[in-house]
């Protein structure tokens, strides 16, 4: 009898306390995905994964300037690894046939052939198909500015007009020199020549038709006249209307960089963001509010600032890990801080292979080491969590941004989109920090649930208090304030009362 009584009390307790709170993202509707919703994993084909040793024709892993064996099959084999981290697209360095030593893909010998060290055209088609099966987009690096040093056209009398006069760039502020000079001695293609232009555009359209890729990252954009890009854009989009063009305009002047999106490009890799984010997060003390100002500037300069490619690492600069080490910082902690901001801020996050394991590396070619898949997975798990959060909350991909607090390395901002609000708090200092935000600047009568560390805060006295440990960041979802759980409290009160009554009744029966 006593057991039945206890069971009768315990069952309601579990029934009343066991209902989980409905997650704010549970009822979100599927949306039409656009490029601002993408998160991109950037791969140097030769340095990622060797999936087929039979094509290691020029491989010499001990030589940092030689092929190391990475290939297209290796990337296909690792698509699940990439997707499991939450990435929705991949960007590959050029796969075109390169001259000897062109492991990176930028010394092109044949614009319509796959480099034999990477595999075959069929291998590339398979990679694209497998990515598409996983609902992942594929962006390929495309080069129109130059060929490899020893390209057959260079010494072909019939192709003399296909190149600009051999001359180095002496004045980098002179646009004519920038566009016509031979970059690092590479033969500079004369894209003003109708035959040259027609060939390059035809090659670009051929790859789209042949392989069904989704976009190009266009190399050395500033070295090619804008008139070419305007025509190039129209032609490739005639093949695939939603084809994406993201240019590399390597310059610190945001207005100069933005000018190329007016010439037909959809987006650029945001070098000004890279410069600022590297400084802020490779050391403690910098304020993320400075980066929020970058977005304000981008809203003025760009028609669509949400599709700009944000990055902290790439194949042309020393790795973020090295910058943190030079500053005598823990690179894993610093990368977590930088990526949290990058994933939560407006723009498309691009993660260079190896960043997820805090790969070290100085300038080219040291920043292109072979990927290590046996590294500690602490950072991989963190990147995966960031990817999941960003994919789940549209406000982190599409929302407007407003800074709510920014003092001495502690920054809080919110993202809002169609009634959804997420809040991001960044403590980029070496001590615990507290920040108070008025409720009317955020949302009234809400709870904020931390998605990274599990932190939680709610409105009290018409304000929200945020307390963050040193060098941490948190992303909060905003949910309705639940208040006290009356049924559960009632059970806690009722159980001892009923139990006391049971004992009293049982004692009276005995007497």
C-alpha cells in the first residue's frame, strides 16, 4: 500500500516536471536558401586529403613548394566531415591543369583540363554531385588575369596580342599599372583583346555547363578592368541565373573594394573585415564594437552587405594561430572568440581548412601545410556548435545588427529578423566583465538562454545583466519568460503534506 501511495505521488511529479520547454527554433519554417545563408569551408585541394595515391605524380610532402598529394577524391571522402561541422558550401582552389610546381592551382597551363595530380574531370564531377546530394554548394576558384610562367601561348607568335607588354608593377597606386603589369612575373592576359576575352568567358561557361558548379571565387580581380567583369558576369549568369561571383580584391580601402560589386560581381571576400578582425581577436583587449562599425560602413558601400565573405584565415596570409602566438595568446581561445563573432555577425563566414584545429603557419607556403585529421577535436566541436546555431537561427544570417553595449573590450549586440531576436555577448578581456542593458533596448519580459556555454539571464528591474568570464563569448536565443512553475511548486508542497497525512492516518488505524 505504501509503495502504491509513493508511486501515486511520484508519477504526477515526473509528468509535471518532465515537459521540456519548446525551443524557439522548433517551429521555424523552411526558407528559400540564398548565399547569405551559406557558411563556407575553403580548401586548398593539394593540401587537404590524399584520397588516391595513384595520382601522386609530382608529390613530395617534404618540400613545402611541391605537391603533397591532396586530390579531388580526398575531398569527396571528407564531405561528411565538412558537413558535420555545419558548413553548407565549399570553395576550392583552382583544379585546372597547372605547370610543374603549381600545386596551388594558380599557374594554369590548360583552362579546360583537370590537373592530373588532383584526379580527372570525372573525379571533379563526382565531387560536385556528392556535395549536391548533401545540399552543399561548390564554388571554384577561377583565374583570368594571368597564366603560368611557361604557358605555350607566351612564345606563340599568333598569341602575342593575348598578353600585355612584359612589365612589373612599380606603382601599386596606379590602376593602369595594376591592371597591365605582370603580377610576380606571371604573364598578364590582355582581357581587352576580343579573342582573349572570348576564350576566357567560354572556359568559364564550359565549367558551369560541364560540372554544374554553383559559383566562382574570382582571383586577382583588381588586376582586370571592370569592363571585363561586367561582360563576364552577364555571360556566366546566362548559363545559370543564380550563379554566384565572389571576387578577391586584395586592398585595405573598403570603398575601392566595394567598387567591384558595381561591376557585376555579387560579393567580395572582405579584406577590410579580415584586417580589423585579425587585430581585434588575435590579442585581448580589442573591442568587437569596432567590427560592428565595419558593418555600418558596408551597409553604405554595398547593395547587399550580407553576402560579403568574412574570414580570419586564408592561403595568402600568415595563419591566425601564428598571429595569436606572436601575441603570446592561446590560439584556441582566440580562434573561438573570432569565429563566434564571425558566425554571429552579418556576412558569410568562410573558414580556411585547418583553422578548426588551430593549424599554425607563417607566410606562403607555410600557411598551406597538409591537413591533420588526427588533431585534438576540441575546436572542431566548437565550430560544429557554431555552425548548428547559425543554421538554426535566421536572425544570425539575415538579421539587422544593433550594438547595445560596448566598453573596454566587452560588447553586446543583437540581431533581429521577422520577430526573432538573438543576442551576442563578447568579453575580449583578461578578466570577468559585467554589462547591463536596458530592457527597452533589447526586449521586455524575456529570458535569454545561452547556446554556447548555457549562460542565462532574464529581465529584472527593467534591465538585463550579462556576466561573462574572461575571453568568452555567448550567443543567446530570446524566449518568453516562463515565470514560476506553479504545478511543479504545488507538487513539492503537496508531497510532504500528503505524506505526513498518510503517516498520521496509518498510525490512527493501528490504535
